[in-house]
């Protein structure tokens, strides 16, 4: 990542380089409530492994919404309202929520899948984002950039 960042800065195309990092930027924004500790962040947020089916599934964190700070409760309500993560409420008032990573989001949307299929899906997301970056950079460049080369 740092190599691409330096190349983008030194080559004077940092805005273009940011377009290619859209999935990484979205992952950062999506993960921010856990990274900022607004919502509990477990030590490992990688997907869980279902040995019986040889598939990966979402990893989760467990907490009580009432014990969250005000910004944490707002983040939790927003995530729940927009269905951005798997959330299940327990009888004792605790909540089990999928961890906030793009990998877990893909597993939440698509369901448990084999590691090879998950990798192919994430590469597809990256390729789609790269195509979007090319579409923004060249055909729509006049809208976002001062000088079009």
C-alpha cells in the first residue's frame, strides 16, 4: 500500500490512486466504529471457520447496547437500521453483531462460503472498484479534475 501511495504522490496522481483504493477506504470507514472502540472490538476480526462444511462464516462480537457510550449507541442504531451487519438480540439483553470488516460484510450478504470463493468474490469487488476508478478518471475526469491529460 505504501508503495502505491508514494508512487501516487510523487507521480502527482494521488486522486487517481485514491480511486483505486476505494474498497480499502470503504473497509476503513465501515470498520471505524470498532477501531475507535465505539463498539467492542475483539482481538481477531477475521471470519470464523466451519470445520464441518469447510466454509468461512462471519465472526462476531458480543455486547450490551445499554453499556455503550452515546456515540457507540448511535453507531449501533445506524448499523442496525441500515442492516450493515448481522445483529441478533439475546434474551438477556446482550447483542451478537458481526464484526465490521469488508470480509465479514461479504459473508453477511452472500452467506458462508469456501475460502477460494470468498477470495474470488473479494477480488471481483476490487476489480469492479478499479473499473469504476477508470470510469471516473477518464470519461468523467472533467467533472473532478482541473486539468484533464
